[in-house]
């Protein structure tokens, strides 16, 4: 993966976050409960944060490529897919007719773990470089 790939994926993720946010604020506002809408917004907020993190990782990777930064990017991407994606699906599962899907619940914290790993790898990259 190159820095251009990382930044490109970040830009696409940011674009999707804008679309999903607008969709949630306008189309879903009338059909979701307050709890469902809150979960949806959480997924959307974290997608925005981590799209920005990916941009930062991509820029840092351009000027100092490392395996740790590449892995941080992958962890962040997987985190977005698992955490935000599962929250989007969980909050809208009644609309999609997937109420009985039990796998979605455990995917959310796994996505959160990937987010945590991405931040840890970013920090570790610079802790190691200081030595």
C-alpha cells in the first residue's frame, strides 16, 4: 500500500461518511428510534474521525514509510468497516429485515479494537523512531 492509496481510501471514507451523515439526518430521522439514531450517529462520527486519522497516516507514510504505519492504516480501515459498518447495520437492521443477525453485535467491539490498534501502531512508530 502506498501513501496515495491510504489518502485515497481516506478521502473515499470521508465522502461516504458525509453521505451517511446526510442520509441519517434527513431520511432516517423519521424512521429510527432515538436509540437507533444515536448508534447510527456514533458510527458516523467515528468514521469521520478515523478518515482524518487515515489522512494523517498517509501523509506521515509519504515522508517516512514504515511497516508500522502501513499496519496502522490497515487497522484503521478494518476498524471503519467493522465498527462504523456494524453500527450502521445494527441501527437500520429493522429497515433491512436483518433483525435476527446475531453476528453484528460482536463485530462492533472488534472494530473498536482495530481503531485502538491503529492509534497504538501510530504511537509505537514514533516511539521507536525516537530511539
